[in-house]
C-alpha cells in the first residue's frame, strides 16, 4: 500500500513560502529606517565652513585730502586674497580705470579687525608706508565685502582712499 505524501510536501512548501513572505515584509519595513539613517548625515555637508582663502576683487579710488590738496585722483581694479581664518588680506593692482600721470598701482597687505569694522596695513611699494580704512557700508558675501574709506601714505603725502570690495 502506498501512502500519499503530497499533503505534507504541500504544507512544507506553504510554510516555506510564508516564511519568505514574512522575511521580505520585515526587510521592506526596515528599509526606510536604514535609509533615514543613511540620509541623516547629508545635511551636515551644507554647514561646512567656507574655504579658508577666498579670491576677492576691489576698486581702488584715490583722491586729494585736506592735508594734501595737490594729490591726484585715479581709479584702478584690484584682485586679491582674503584669509577668512586669520583676517589677512592682500590686494594687487590689475588694470587702470583712470590713471593720472606719474602714478602707479600700489599693492596692499593688511588685516581685517576682529569686529570687521577696520582694515589696516602696509602699502607694499617703494616710498610708501601705511593705509587705514574704516567700513562705511557692508555689501556682498564676505566679511571684507563693502565700501571702505580712509587714507594711505606714499611719497606724494597722505592721499584719500575709497576701496570698494566685491
């Protein structure tokens, strides 16, 4: 006599299928949790610090002062580097916009004050000394962006300076 084992095989197959379905269901349930954990660190990338050194441009406009009414008026474009960590800034002349006879572009090397209201340093050119600037307006994206007004001293004497940093 032969026994029919078919129902036992079918029951085992059904149990196996049920186990697989439960396992897949659990995996699908856990997937969003895994994705949330994986996706959670992504926003920290938007809060990264800016690069420590930024390229900046400026317009250097010089003019006579009350103490030196004979100084000429002129304007030129500058390019430079601003270190956001130390506050160090370097500018060099790029091209003349309005050049008076006998004047050359002068480079500036200085430091932004910790309260971001003054920018002072040296005029790195023969027979030149210092410059002192105070912020008159803030515009743009960097701490140095805006209008700065003051003076610098070279062989022609104290000369007014308006530096507009983009």
